[in-house]
C-alpha cells in the first residue's frame, strides 16, 4: 500500500510541477504581450491568443488576470526573448527559447548545461537549416464539416491537417508568415481554439542509439527545469 501511495504522490507532484512550469511560461508570454501592445485583449491580438492558450492549458482565470495586472504595473519585469542553439551527441540540433530579465544569467546557465552534457553552443542562426518555424494550431474536434473547414483554411495557409482522436483535437500547421492571418481567420469564425503557438519543426530527424537518446533527454530535462527557458526543440527521432 505504501509503494502505491508513493507512486501516486510522485505522479501528483510531477503533474503539479509541469503545470507550474506551463503557467510560468504563459505568465512571461502575457508580460511580453502586455508590454508590447497594452493590457486590453480587445485591442491586443497577441494577448488574446495567449489568453486562449492559457485557458487551453487550464490556467485559472484569476492567474491570467493577475499576470496581466502585474505586467501593467510600473517597475514590472521587462523580459527579453533570447534563443540559444547547440549541437549535441550524434549531431543532434538543440534550440532553446528563453524569456529573461537577466540575459547574462540566462546565457551562463544555458552554456553550463550544454557544457556538462556534451553540447556545443553554436552561433545564432546556425541551426536555421535544421528547423523551420511554423504556427501550430489545435482546435477541439467539434466542427460540423471538417472537410469544408480544411478547404476554407487552406486560403489562410493551412498545412498538414490531421487529427488527434485520443485528445479530440484537429491539428494543423502554417508557415511562420501566415501565423497572424490564420489566427484572425480562426477568431472571425469563432472556431473552438485550444492553442495557437509558434514551434520549431525539424526538417529532418536523426536516428540515435539508446545511450545517446538518454543523453539528449537528460539535457532537455535540465534545460526545461531552468526558470528562464520557455521551450526546447531538438531533431532526435
């Protein structure tokens, strides 16, 4: 009985940790959007999208409102978005997106994690040929005519329309340049948006052995545990 309880407790704490990290990431995104376009979601399209993402991640309304209020106050933190790139074992490309109020601290932390885990820090843009930045949209699969919707959204840049039956989602991609117009098209049609995010999609994947995979998973886990890190991408298959 004791072991079962410990396992359940571990799962609960792990889930809470993931939620806490997700809420911290969204909170920084809110802060950046408010600083750039103001606290009113009606006039700030980027903030509107982030709020929808926050709701899709089950972030409480009170937390969202508190994050907007904090970002609107004088003396609130100014977050700078920084990207770091590295080459890991077996030539695996790793891209780290951060949002920080102290770039010196962030680069030192990322460099230290890279160095300790056999990853070489590269120059900005050195992995542009490995990853393509795309918009990733997720809708609840509650659309009356999915085929008609797909054809309609092609005009706004829809690519790779697919389904996640387990989660009940419709997922599709757009080019980076089409992200804004797709967001607008979804909003105008009042579609059941769960999330709309920019991600770095690998152009090619690298097969690795189990030992190398463990090394990559370890460095990704350490990077994601850093408070300044927003997202980590790699091209390991």
